[in-house]
C-alpha cells in the first residue's frame, strides 16, 4: 500500500512488509481489535452511535494511540465527526477548514502519515491547532462506506515518531473493516426505516388494521405489539399476513350462538 509521509512534496513511501512478523503485523493485537469492533457494531443501527463505538474501541485497542477520530462526508459535504477525546474533536471537523490529514486521505484515496507534526508543512493551520492540543503524530486512512458516505479514520499520538509501521498496517486493516461494518450499519438503518414505513402502512390498511384493533382490545397491548402477534401467527401457519387478519376479523364478527 502507498502512503504519504512527512512534509512538503516528498515521494510516496511503500509500506515495508519485510520486518519481523511480530513487529510489522501485530497479528494478535489487530485480530483482537477487529473482533471487538465487529462485536461492538454488529447490532447498531444508528450511524453516529457506530462512529462513537468505532473511535472508542480503536483508541483503547491500539497501543501508542492516544486518541482516535473519524471524519465523515456525505455527498461531498461534512456529515459529522466522532472523537474518543472531545478535546480533539475539532481536529476531525472539516468545518474548521478543508486542509487536514483526513481530507488529504479522502481526496487522494491513500493513507496519510505525519510522524512528527513539528516538522510538518502540508496543513499549517491544522498542524498549529494539533500541536497546541498536544498531538505530535497522526495517521489518516480513507474509509469507503457506501455510494453516499466516505470518510477517514484518524489515529493520533502524543509523541513524535510514536506511530510505527505496525500502526500503518493496523490503520489500513481498520479502515477496510470499518468501511464494511459502517456500510452494514447504514443498511440496517435503511431496513429499519422501511420496516417502520411498512408498519405504518399495515396499521392503516383495512382488514389488517381491524385485526390489530381486535388484538389490542383483547390483550390490552399497543399497536406494534399487536402487529407482531399477527406476524407470528402468519409465520406459524405459513400463510400471508392479510389472510391471518381476515380470519381473525371474520371470527370475531360472527354472531354468537345464544
């Protein structure tokens, strides 16, 4: 993978994969990070909540990283940030200016590295703020979420040269995995929204709405719970929901024998 390192217009640096497996890959630590990240996001449906989980888990799991942030763009516009340390949130926020490691990573679609910000020349205003907040090194890796949302995950260190080859590899794997998980979060959110719309339509539909009303009266439960009862019955009987509703309405509509 090609990365950009140092200030000015230095040439891209190819990631050196020839170090010892323990030093270069950090296999166990990275595997543990990806497992924890998957477990933390597997059932989340809110994108902002997912970002908060992502930066917290990454900060806690990556040795030498003092803070983790995420910068998100939707349709080319700022779409939110998350930071494991609220003090450093402004470093991920594009509203403070478009020139930053995160934006460089997003624009170039490549990992950006600044091992020592005291010698960095690429983002003067951003670097000044970062140094003022005690940040000395940063890695930003682009994250592809879906057709609408892209972003960058940002790893910050308080010591110069504290971000190593292992951190670069971890950032690369983290970005790839985070993109897949965040895409799944957005997909679940869309499915939940569709389900909510479907529920509203069913509640308003004639015979299904009547059946829901019957169940609500019989059980003293709210409409969503009554709809779940209908769905369970339909699944158990292996017949359409509407047919279950029709049977119930017909049953309760029959005159009782005296």
